[in-house]
C-alpha cells in the first residue's frame, strides 16, 4: 500500500514539475519515463504478490507456534517473483537516468 502511494506521489510530483518547467508532456524522454513508470508499477505488483503471500503465511505460522514450513521457503525463494522485482527496479533506475540526462 505504501509503495503504491509513493509511486503515485512520485508520478504526481513529476508531472507537476514537467508542467511547471514548461518541458512539455509530448517530449520523448517524458513520455518514455511515464511508460517506464507504468511498466515498473505493473512488474512490481506482479513480483510483490508472492512476497505478500509469504508474509501472510509467515504471520500465520508465527501465530501458530512458529514452525518451519516448506511452503514458506518455496514462496521466499520464488525466482520469477524476484526477477520481476529486479525488472521493476531497473525500470525505476531508467526513469532516474532519463530525468537526470533528459536526452533529446
């Protein structure tokens, strides 16, 4: 939830800055940054689903006596979710690069 709020805040402040600096929303790097933001949010949401399930399971197991669980270990080590999260991070870094160097 806080990640979504932070992501929406970053988008809102970024768009406000584009409007204030009179850069133009049709500028290629601004359009690319917005597209990368959408991609990053989608990838992060997909990658975070497994982590959320792992957290719920860990909380339930802790309430039941904190026994180790093969299911929890599997959720924590889920490679596709980890790769999706890395891809979301890479998209955010690409946005930062676009904002700093403003190509074109």
